[in-house]
């Protein structure tokens, strides 16, 4: 999980009231992410301005991840149901971290 997101969850983020992080990447990064969470399809064409939104939800003091995909094709946002999370819209944060670390390694590798 992203360091900024974990700092927000742990209430150590500066500034503390920040609510959104935006990052830029290429289509190949989107393909890699969708593959890592187990939902990429070879027939899927990733448009130039495609977007992945990763939301963190706190429900009853438990954290969950919701992933949305916008392929910039004038369709509604698509909720990504991660297979390893039981195909549910909300994935427990600990499960999501396990899935992504298995594919990408720990956050320290990315800095």
C-alpha cells in the first residue's frame, strides 16, 4: 500500500486534513496494476487517458479498498471486483496489501 495512504490511515500524514493523492502513469502501468489484482483481460484496450481510482473506506473501524476504473470511453466508472477478495466491491485492506505486495514487493522497493 502506498506510504501516503498508510500515513493517512495512521493519522501521521502532513498535512493531516489531506484527502486525495493524484499520481500520473502510462497505460502500461494500468495494465500491470489490473494484472496484479487479477482482472486484466488481453482483449481490453487501455485508452490514453484511462484512470484507476483507489478509495479507502473506514467501516466500523475496519479499512477497505474500493477500486474503480475509467477507460475514458464515455461509459460509467467500472467497479473492479478483485477475485482474491471474493469478488466483492470492498476488499479488506490487509487482503489488498497482501495481493499487491505479492506482485510488486514492499513499498520500500518503489522509492
